[in-house]
């Protein structure tokens, strides 16, 4: 049975990713680790690690970082430092602030964020970060923080269905496998980037993301998104 298209609203939807896609998360994490005398290495090695190593360092830094983070108080202190850096220093990638403002200015477009940011009170942290970088966060339709145990796929589906958006008119940005899987699984077009937490090589060879879907620079992502949404 065909679905009745009259159930959909005449809107489009784009779900934006925060860390690694619009926010230069690597630099923020790097600053936090350095403040606690730890080292996460360079961006290339950072991208090629499994998730756990992205926050405790790679093989070269592992022994020192494990000693530093085994104690709960030190882990709490690290997150506190990271939160402060996000709120006071962290920057968006080039062009991302302007892109978001142009998106939220479109009356027929629903714009929001679904994030797994690991700072304290992440919604508050991200609102402060984006405002400080000149983004009109009041124009967002939603900003949702997901615990690590919850899948992005179900969150993407829930948002799209609650807003009654036709999947063919829905888009999502992201830099990791979970972003790609969530977009594809919920019928959205994925705008993937390789300047965040996953390298171009890993996205294409390990995860199977088509190269044509990947932006390798922030301004390329901006251009692709605005062009796809007919925003001149």
C-alpha cells in the first residue's frame, strides 16, 4: 500500500551535526588534554582511532593518558575543562556560522541539531558556543543531546516523523559512521565530511560512504548544502 503523501507537511528538514562537522572539536579536545598534561596526537592519528582512543589518546600516548584518567576525579576535571573551553574558546569551522544562519532564515526549512557532545549540560554548552560564534540559535527548531547508549537512527526517525517531513525532503550532516547510518536508515540524504572525527580514507574504505557524498573542506560542505536547498 502506498503511503498517502498528504500526511506530510510542505517543509524540508536538515539535521546538523555539532562536533567535528560544524564545530572544530579536535582543537577543543586537544586544548583540554594539554591543560591536563596529556597528548592526543595530531589530527590524522586522532581520526584513525576507535572512539575510546579519541578521548584517552592513541597507542603512543596510551600509558600516560590511562594513568591520568583512571582516577574519577581526574576524569571529572577533564570534562570540566573541556566544558569551559567549549563555552569560552571553541570555534566553528570556516563558513559554518554563516551557513547555519542562512538555513534558519528559510521559513519553509526546519533546522536543528542532534548531538552526543560530552561536556557538562551539553545543550547549554552548545547554545553558548554557537551564540558566541554569531549563530542565531533561537532560530533552531530543536537541539537534542543523545546519551552515547542511544542510537542516532531512532532519533533521526523520531524527529522527521514528528515534524511530518517527507524523507525525500530531508537532509543530515555528519562526520562519523553513526551519522551516515542514521541518515540513510531514516531516508535522508547525508552530507558527510572528512575533516572531523573520521578520515576520508576510513569513510570511503572502511565504512563504505560514497566519495561523492563527502566534503573534504568546510567551505565545500557549505556550498553543497546551500546549493541542494536552493539557497543563493
